[in-house]
């Protein structure tokens, strides 16, 4: 194409764009968009795309995509200028002067996203997603312009080198298509998915596309017949509505074949139609009309008008059986159709009318972006953040009710804990139990649509680490992790302080008597930010309490740390002083060894496990060090007097085989107020059985009572406690 022909083609495209904009923008705003185009054309002069076209064709195409969605003039201007800062060196201030602060901010936001290079390294992708979240929080239009930019790039991916095509297609399917879906932009999402699929798997896309065309041709008569019957029924009832066929998309067909193990003909034997009408009331009337025409399939009706999807999608869905085939029908209003196709982008189209559907959609997106920001603040790093977010990018929703009748949308597979965190973080953190449809339920059970869930809280309750194994929402996961981090920090500081006080006692010192200068010196020597950080390190087992105590004492006496010999340290370690008191409910950083299962009353010692805190062992445990020098580093412990918690103990019971003897053993444990956790017959022959019994007791006295009860059973020949 000659240069004159190319210029004429571009002018024609600009005029076409102006005509489209004339449908919803006034002439003043259209002129601002035109001015942005001519500014960008001049800035990109001499730059070419890989296809050989002048670079300006790309921003013009992006603006055209946004115009089809009827986006506001500022977004269109940003689309025209989105590569100016990055590619031409024109600063943001210059754009601000020419086109105003809002447009300059949008261009700057899109430029920063354009600089993102999603590499195969997970860290890079996650880091970039954080940037995207920040940009969305400032102005959601940034991501809409970016999605249009990505869509045009995907449409013109052909001339790119193979590896770059693969990378761009992968990041489109991983990040951009799910974001478009989450923002309700169905039209953009499906095209991105199909283009990404065709780029990654060109042969598969070609075969599926051919098969679809062939099948559509052979089924044309059935399709026209069903459409005719539907139109006749609407006319008969005097109901307004236009009927359109629904195309199945290549990526969707491929995923159903791959993940749902369906054959191509199983997927394509469903005939899909959409009926678009005037009002919500008409939607329900049309539903009644089509149900009178063909029989509805039980369990296949969904009312997304009363309960919209998380991305704002609204429609009635029903599946009918007629003419020996399944017929899927969606019924919605024109506005719902617009929002189903363009999602949040449709908000600007309805902004001036203050449409209730559009406003609700805007609130949903705001809530989602706000949720992203909260997760971002709580996450330790970008990888953890993207792990939390990915669940929320693929919402297959269920709808549950609060006791007051409010509807909450949750992803499929959500549990009562997810529900609690969806209401409020504090309710999730304090959750201890739940009622499902007024009956007590398990916190880990999967919720079903239509259930009413009530969360029971307790004032001093804390999240359980086990919840992380079953929650599915990003908000619940990030909130639990954050709460556990805070709890772990508090507990590590407290435990560190207790251990340091004990070590200082061995040197004849008290923590309260140490001067600020001594503490500052030791904090600096250990290269930590604060004394609390040092205590936390001791509590986590990363530093030895007696070594820090030695440094503090050396600082006080003016002696160099190095001049205190090992003998002095061993002597200080050997002075037991006041043992650390154990209550059994210390939390995340004090745990009981599974090898010897100590219980209140057993003589116990503590072993510091680097990074994990204190592990309590029975002092006769075979896993403890044998040398006196190593044993000097153990922490001496004592049990508190008022422990009411239960502890696991394993018992080995030898008994004669008799009918009902296992039930007798279980009954004896119950009579002694014990609780059986596990019972297992380990060996047996014609006369004898050996039974392993794990019971919960609250101390040695309670254990003795349980063992006495079991021993009194006539069939029992021997009972003993198992220690590693």
C-alpha cells in the first residue's frame, strides 16, 4: 500500500471512529479525542510496527475497541496516547498541560503496565500483578484501556517471533482474560481466550473451528425450527424480545473436552439461544412462555437476575428438552446484555442515567479492588499475594444467606470460615463454630447455594492454622496468615523474654535491672532492628538465650564477650534457677514432642527448634542428647498446677480374645472420664490380641485412673504406656 493510500485509510478509520463516538458523545468531547489522535500521530512519526504498518494504527485501533464499548472521552484520549510516554520520551507533565491531569494519570498508569514484562519466573509475574492492582485501585479505567491494548496486540500477534507469541498468549490466558472476566467484560474475555488458545495450539484451534462450521451447517434446519417456535410463542403471548443464537467459543469447547472429559458431539448437541427483552418483568414472563413450549430440565434453572454473579452478570438461565435435543436459553434485558458483554466498561454508558444495574456493578468492582488492596497489604511477598488472588479471578459462585436474609456470593467450594471472613475480618478471626440451616455444622464443610449460615464467635478466639488447609477465598487465606503472623510474633517475643530472664537468672542478673545502653549495644551487636526482634529470634529458636544473656552480662561488667570462657557459660547453663512454667496452651511456638507425648506430671525439658520455637520432651526421652555439655543447653520446665487441657497418650493393652472385649475397654476409658482418639488392633492370634489405644487425659493422675479401670477388666493381661 502506498503512503497516500495508508494515510487515506487512517483518515477513514478516524472518521469511522468519530461517527461511532457521535452516538454517545457531544462534539466538544469528540474534538478532544481527535486532538489526542493528531498529537499521538505526530509523536509516533517514523515509528513502525513489526507488521510494517505505521505505529499510530495501534493506538487508533485500541481507541476504536473502547468506542465500541461506549467508554468515556478521557479513556479514549488515554488510548490514543498510551504509548507516548514510553516510546517517544514525551514527559507526563507535557501531556498534563495539553490534555489535563486525569488523562495524563491514565496514560502514566497504562504506560507502567505496558512496561511490565511477564517472564516465566513466577516472582516477576506476581510482582507485576501487584503493580496492576495499585493502578486499578487508583482508576479502574487504566485496566480497561490495558485490556483493549492487549486485545489489539493479540489480534495482530502473527508477525511476532514464536517464543514471544507463546509468552504473550500464556500471560493473556493466565492474567488478562481472567481479569476481563472478573470485571464482567465477557466479550473481551472470550476473544482474548480464543486468540490465546489459537496462538498456543494452532492445529487444535483449526480442527475444532472446522468441526464447528461443519456441524453448524448440518444443524441449520433444527436451529431455524427452534427459533421459529420460540418467536411464535412470544408473539402469541404478546411479549417483546429478539432471539439470537449463541456461539460456542473454541477455548470453551476445548476446556470442556479436556477437563470435563466430554466428547465434541456431547458439547455441540446443546442448542443455545439468547432472548433479549425490554424489562425485568418481561424476562420472567418469557421464562413462563418458553417453559410452556418445552419441558424444563430439573435443577438446570438459574436466576442470576435476583442473585447476580460476582462480576455483575445478570440473566435467567434455563435448559429445556424439546425436539429430542437439549435447548439452553438465556433471558435478559438490553441493559443486562450490554453489561454481560462489557461489564464495568458499560458503567460509563449508563453513568448519566444512574442506572441501578450499572451502579451495583460499579460497587461490586470497587469491593473486589478494595479486597485486592487489603490482601496486598497483608501479604508478605508478591508470590503469596498472587496465590490469594488467583482463586478470586476464577469465580464459580454459590449464594448463601446470612440469618438476616442478606445474600453473599462465595466461590464454589467455600466453607463457613470463608463465609465468616467475607462478612468481616474480625468475625473470621473470632469464629469458633457455625450453624448451617439452624443446625450446628463443621467449619470445614463445603457450603451449598441456598443455605443460611450463622457464625458463632468467642471474644478471645484466634484463627486455627488448620483452616488454611480448607479455605478457598483469597481474603480468608490472607487474613488467617496475617493473624497467625501477628500471633506468632507476639508469642515469640513473650517466649523469648521468658527464656532470657531464666538465662539471666543463671548469671545472677534480672532483665529489669539492665541499662538501656547495654541492651542497645547487644541489639546492635546482633544486627537486629530492636530488642523485641532479638527476643523474637530467641523465642523462635534462632538464637540461644544463654548466649544473649552472656552478652548482656559481659556488657554490664565491662568484660569483652570473648573473655567469658565456655566453662562460665556451662556453669550458668547448669544453674537451673527457676524453671519455665508450662500451661499446655502456649500457642504456635510451644509444642509437645510426638515421640514421647509428655503429659502434666511428667518431668519435662524444652529443646529449641530453630525457626519453630520450643519443643517439650519428657526428660527420659531417648531423642534427647546424652552428653552433659549438650544437656546443659536444654530449658528446664515445670507444669502449672491448674491445667485443664487434654493431652494425647498412647497405651498398649494385651488382652484375651473375647466377644465384646474392645467395647468393654472403650467403656472403661469413658467411665474414667477419658476420651478415645484412636483404637487399633495391632496383633492377634487365636488367644491374645494387642490393642494400641490413644486416649486424651489431663495429667498423670487422670492417666493412672484410666489405666486402673482398663486393668480391672478380666480379659486384660497387661497394660503399659508407650514412649517412643
